[in-house]
């Protein structure tokens, strides 16, 4: 029942909507960028995979850093890689 009360909250519904739309837009942008880089610019897929090997740990580090910096004031800092 608590879950249903949380889902019925309009502020939480709006927050979930914004998050889903943002993630969808970022996903589309990343995939379009990957297709453009491989087809038009001639990058190999192996090079793009190596970039992701480097960027994935950076995303984890930025997440930890962001949570540490904003522990007293949530939603103050947000980092995107």
C-alpha cells in the first residue's frame, strides 16, 4: 500500500516522467552520435568501445563525487559525462 501512495503523488510522477524523458533523449543522442562517428567520420567500433571502457569508470567516480558533495544539500550538484 505504501508503494501505491508513493506512485499516486503528483510530484513523484512528474519527477519520474522527467527522468525517463531525459534518459531517453540521452540514449538517442548517444546512439545517433555513435552511428555518425562510425559511418560518416570513419571511426572504428573498436575505438568507440575503448572510449566506453574509459568513460564507464569516470561515470562511477563522478557519481560518488556528486553524492559526496551534495550529501548535505541534495540535488545541488549534478555531473554528466
